[in-house]
C-alpha cells in the first residue's frame, strides 16, 4: 500500500462478504462471486496489491472474476489424480490467480519457475482455513466494493414494499 493512503482494518468475514457482494453487484454469478470473495481475502491477507482486486471488479460483468475460477475448475476437472500441477504465466492477474488457488480448501504449494509460478494442489489433503488476523483494506477499495454491493439492494419504494421487500408495515422483531 502506498504511503499516505488510509486503510480500514476488516475481519476475514467482512472482506469475504463485501468482496462477494461487490462481485454480485457488478454482475458476477453467485458461484463466481463467492469464489472471488474467498480469493480476495487470500490475496489481501497475503499482503498482495489491493489494486488487483479493484481491477478485477472493474472488469465485471466479465473479466477475471468470471475467468479465473472457471480456469481453475477446468484445471481441476482435467486432472483426476491426487496431485494437480498448474502453471500460472505472468500477467496482470497472475497474483490473483494464485490467490484463487490458495483459497481452495486443500494443501497448495507454489514456487517460481523462471517467469511462471508452478502451483501444486494436493486434492487428498484437505485443510482448514488458517486463522486470519484482521486485514488492512484501503479505503478506496472499501468504497468501490460498497458501491458495487449497493447495486444488489432493492430500491426503497411503495412498489417494492408491496412486492415483499423490507419489513412491511409492521416490524415485530
């Protein structure tokens, strides 16, 4: 993070939820939005650039938020063994692609081979998510994600309330 930028400390749950809602607000399908939320946490928790997350959101409704989980799913489907090897080539979303791998719930190792990243996933070794301390998320990224997430909300109007939105005329909880 560049000097002078403010950041908000967020829990792992806050990061995953807000990133997933932002992806949904940008037009991503639910499964890809959920995968993006987990990858965003992995990415930011590893100290990677928040700009990668912002750029991925800018690419919606297409772009890496849709392409990366589908690419990883294809790699996993083509390799039916217990160990899956995957090469990540250099590019604007290489670090985010690696974060998608680490967000999976099985053992993953990664090492650099020349300009590529060799990722090995051990499908038969499930892992629990590591305890994640609070994550610093730049205010600019928080704002971008909140704006996109707000697109999932139903506008407040009499018509939306008649259709079942909100608590109705009586709020008894």
